[in-house]
C-alpha cells in the first residue's frame, strides 16, 4: 500500500497504535482476572494457557456470527450463542450482558 500523503501515514499509524493499545489492555485484563490460573479452551486438545495472548483471545471469537432470519414478519438479526470459552473470556473482561444488548441494538438486532 502506498501512502504518499504524510497525513494519511500519520493517520494509519494512529489507528494501529489504538488497535495495539486495545489489544494490550484486553490481554492485561484477562491475565489479571485469571489470577495465575490457566485458561482452558484456547489451544487444541484443551491445553491450559497460563498467559493468553490477545491474538488467541480474538481468535476465540472467530466463530461468532450474526444469524439473519427472513420470515413473514420481516428480517431479524440474532447474535449466535456463545461457546463456553467465549463466555469465560467475556466474564474475565468484565463485559456484562447489557453491554452486549447495546451492541445488538446498534446493529439493528
């Protein structure tokens, strides 16, 4: 990607900085909430993860999807059910269910 304008380069770097900051804070919060105990389910064969990385935490949500239902009453969007690992990560991040309801409402669900 060629960014010839210095303002665009600075903007891209700023977005990358924000993304890495959010990833690091998410990783820190999960590790802090684990209190030294391992998290199971992130690795194959249900191996323990004593210090989960941000990439693995995000990868756990790769299977989460929005289900779109078309019926006589219209179109409905529903967030798919969480797996046990996803529920555990959300609990460790202290994300209550009302926060997810807000997400659903903003997405037209």
